């Protein structure tokens, strides 16, 4: 059976070596999409994370093999439009809406790695 839903922390902690990484979670209501709200929220979040010394942003996105009534590939395309790149795909590992989905990991480098 699927595990219960849990919220994740914004920072990948307390693992040494990833204190400069963030896995932020943003959701925009389905009825409010395609109005620029996601872009505004993401851009402000990215600025705030940069100010706090974050260098990398990550996205873990449920990804259907084929679009269905619950999920499509728009989130991954939105993140790509924002400058994220695909770094991995896990198969049949995300369970929601009574079905299994793939998960994709995407990454955006937002700070200078010196």
C-alpha cells in the first residue's frame, strides 16, 4: 500500500555537503495556472534563496508515462522553461490518485560555485 503523504523541508538537511541546496515546493491552484503566478512565485523564491547563500535548486516532479485526468507533463516543461535541467528519472516510484507515476529530478544552478 502507498505511504501516507508527508511535507518535506525546504532545505536538504542535515546532511553535510548540501547546505547550499534547496528543494522548494510550490503549488499553484489548478484554476490559477497559466496566469504567470508560478513564474512570479518562483522568481521571488529564487532571489530569496540566492540571498541566503543557496547555490542549487531542485525539483522532484511526479511524471506520468501518459497524461491522464490527474497529471500531465506541464510541471516538468514549466521547470525546463525556468532553466532547470533533467538530472534523472525514477520509474513507477510515486503513488498518488490510486496509480503509479514516474518521478523526475530537475536541477537549476542559481549561484556561483567557487
